C-alpha cells in the first residue's frame, strides 16, 4: 500500500515551548528546595444493607481495597451523612446593587479545600451548569426557571449549590458552593437570556428547511469545533470540581448535544475520564422538555422542499435528529454514574434526582503502591466484611496520571506510542482534521488529511527562550469492521523560531498533511500531535467513510470538495525526507498539487476577503466514444437569497482516462462580498444523462 507523507508550514510561522526551570549558578545563596510528590487516590463509597438502608459507623479497618489485584492500605475514612429537611431560612429580595456586584464576581476556578477545612462535611455539592451555547433562548428561560424553583422550594439544609456558565468563551464560576439561597437567586437573575447563541449545529438532511437552493451533502463540517468546545468546557468544569474530595453532581442544562461524524470522539472520552477521575457525576437535563414534533418540523425553521416530505424521509429525519441529540447526554450520564432527564417538562425533577442520589457515603483515601505516571487504567475493587451482606457503589477504576515532560529521546518515542493506545485520550492541544478522498482507479482512493493546530498553543516556546520546537505526529487508520490497522503515519516537523515568526505564530495555525491509499469502506482514524518543548499532546479521533463511487447511478459521482484560501509553492514546504523525491511522488498522486503548487484545504471554512477562494473537486464519467461535457458552477446563498454565482464551466473527460476523471477548479474573488456567513454550493450537472449532484457547506468570510 502506497503512503505519501508531507509536512507543510507557512514561511512566516514559528512555534515554541514553555520554560520548565533554570539551573542555579554555583555559589548561589538561594535556599535549596526539595520537592517530593506523592499520589493519593480518593474513592467515595455508598454502603447499603439488603433493604437499601445506609450502614453507619464503618471505619478504615472495615474496608478492603485492591488496585489491579494488589491490596492497598486505607489511610483515611470519613462518613458523610446528609439530612433531607428543606431549608426554612426566609428569602429576602436582593438589592439591585447586589446583582451588579455578583456580575463582577465571575471567576474561572472553584475554591479548593484547605487542609483541615471541614466546611463541606455532611453536605451535598450540586453544581448548576448552564451551557448557553447549547440552548435556545426559550430553553434558557425554562432552565433558569427550574433552577429558581429548586432553590426556592426544594433546596435542603444539607445542600451547597454552585452556579457555572459556559457561553462560548471560558467556563465562568458565577457562584462558589454556598447555602445562601438569596445569593444564588440573585446570581440566576443576572444571567442574560440569549447569550452564547450563534454556534448552534447545522444539519443538512431530509428535514432541512427549503432555502431556495438545491440540497447537497452533509454540511456539518462547518461546526467541527462546536461540540468539541462544549465537551472541553465540561471537562474543564469537572477538573475544577475535582479539587474537592466529596462527591459532586454537575447538573448540565442543554438542549441536546449531538456528536456529528466529523467531531473529535477523543474529546468525549477525555471528558468522561476527567469526570470519573474528579469524582463528578453528570446529570444532563434536556431543556427542551417533552417535544411534540410536527411531522415536517416546527415553526422555528422553514418547511422542507424536497421529495422527503412525501416519502416520509423528512419526518423520520426529524425524529432521528432529536434522538441523536439526546444520545450524547445519555452517554455522559451513564458513563459517570448520573442520570439524564429527557422528554420531561418539569426540569426541576432532574435536579431533585441528583440531590436524592447523594444521602450517605464514605470517603476513602489511599496511596497506591503503583506510582507510575503511565496514564493506564487501574481497576479498583472495594469490599467489606461479608457478614454485613452489604451492597457497595463505588468507582470501578481510574486512569493514572500522565507525565511526558522529563523523558529521554527513547522514552519520548515510547510514550508517544503509548499515548496512541491509551483509552484516556490526551487533549492538551487543540487539533482539527479534514479528510478528503479522490479516486485513483476502479479500486483505490487517495485520501489526503490535513491536521490544523492553533499557533497560539505553541507560542510558549519563544517566551521560554527556545530557538526551535519539534512537533511529533503519529496516527493510525483502522478498518472499523475488522479492527485491523490499515495504515499508519509517524513524522515530525522542526520549526525554527525568530522574533518575527514567534509574533506571527499566535495569529496563524500550523498545518500538517499526510496521505493514504485506501479501498472503499468505513474507517477510524486516531491522530496525535505533541509539542516536544512542553510535552503537551493533542488527540483527534473520528470515523469516516470512503464511498464506492463505481456504484453511484442516480447522481454524478464526485470526490470530496476542497475549499481553500491558499496555493503554496512546493519548494516552500518543509520535509524530513529528501525533498525532490517527495515532490515527485506528491505530484503523481496528490490531485491538490498542480503546476508545482499545492492547494491547502481549509479545515475551519473561514476565509479572508483579501484572498481568493479556491474550489476544487473531481467528477467521474467513464469515457465513451461520444463523451459529453459536464457542467459545473459555484453559488453563494445568504438565507434564501442567491448573492453570487460563477459562470458555468463545461469540461469533457479525456478519452484516455478510463475513470473519466473531470477536474473542476474555480478561483473566486471575495472582495465583492460583505463579511458574514454564506452557504457555498457546488453544482455538477450531466445534461446528457439527466443527472446532477449538489454539494453544500456553510462558510464564513472575515475582513
């Protein structure tokens, strides 16, 4: 199987790492500090008898703890018991000035427990988390009303409540854990309904609104970072709560959370693992409540305008979209020990369920005998005296910590390969990937991938005094049905730094390209990137499908559509292998290389008005003695209005090409269009065969 590997970097880019420490000069009078680090594992255990009643009075000697079968010594044991009486403290209205003060108190951290601090003993910790990016204004109102109802009427004297918000930027702690109901209600009153909007996912299927344009393929790639950001924010919130030893319940208000085919599945795994490690259970609440769906959609969107409204496909797609938006909520709850509230109008019930789940438990602490920071899963088993006939609920295991910053070259290589195999993905670096495919022959497809990393995440190197930074890449592609590794990649890029390139690094991304030859089928790709200076690693994992275009009969078969804002000379690319040899291979195989220049795909679909937009794809029409031309053009829509369209292009496949490959390339000046969001549509028509294909994706134009 052929494999082509290339690495591309802009000539104006650089990267770097954080300075870890400095050597103390000889003869220095500074005080020498000896740092000793030890690991501690905290487990919360619910112990009930055969009738479901809590068992009180147990000590450390009553528990038997093993980790991977090895007995562990319990160093600390404390029982937590929460009463269930409602608070009878009268509510007094807050002054308007108080509300202004609360607005200025937003923080990005939960206050950790100090040694000997017992303020949370025998108290229930409930974090109300409002994901404003995942709720429409009406749903935000319902969520806030449910939270206010709980605080006014159902909050008990044992409850400590925190309020957290995510509106697309950072996770804000509007209120640390407190039992002050007046303060909590005042905070809820400051939340602005409607914030965080504009990042809702885009769906293009049989249930989509009729915008006046032809329908095309899935356009959800435009929101490639949307779900990842929401999950990453949840992971951040879980890490904050992990500073507290007690059990924590995070009540997650959202209007569904849908993983699309191009979303980073590694981020979902990392979020769940972070919650389990921090002792946090997720209790998602679908703020939409019980939805009475009209067969063709509700009044929030236009009616479908395709054949699906007559065949039942539109109604089925509407139901499927709702179910898929709840699947991730269900998974977050089930994997962390919580429970999702779906299709229920009284949203307060979800908070009460989280409240009632914590009544009586024990906190156990022990120092594990296995101190290796290898990131591997440690299985934990806890038991008590069999005579008690007790039922125990506890965390079944955890992932050990990971440390990659103090290794030799051999250690770094081994650890990078281990990180690829970890069940607990590392998401310290943000990674986005675009996967395309082009037919090489009747059986094989060339699959180029583009990996994009925000340059600002590597900008620490120059500030640390580094003159260069090395970025390691490793990935593998597996057949999702057979589970076998089809191909893999291992490469690195050495980026030289200067004052000029370091300043540009924070403004532009770094892109890496690789290519594979695959057969039609369904695959899973897992890709890692590591900054060698800081040891930070990012993971991207997703599934993708290579279709068999030979079986396409109803439409004109086409390759992926590549949107780009750059063409770069091959001589400006950086390679680890012999440059001439790689250029020759790439020119023969990669259709994105033409006339010594490479087309750089845009992963995020954001384009500058100061540059041209390049659109490239291939259509396939098996050659015949009387081959007829294909007609193609590109259109831009805003809402239901067509704002721009290129002149139709007619191209006839070469008679010597058995596949009938028809390359279609457009160069579009963007200066004439105002900045904003557009729907870019590519139309390919076969006038002779009366067939057509429509591809559509949202794009963003920025000044």
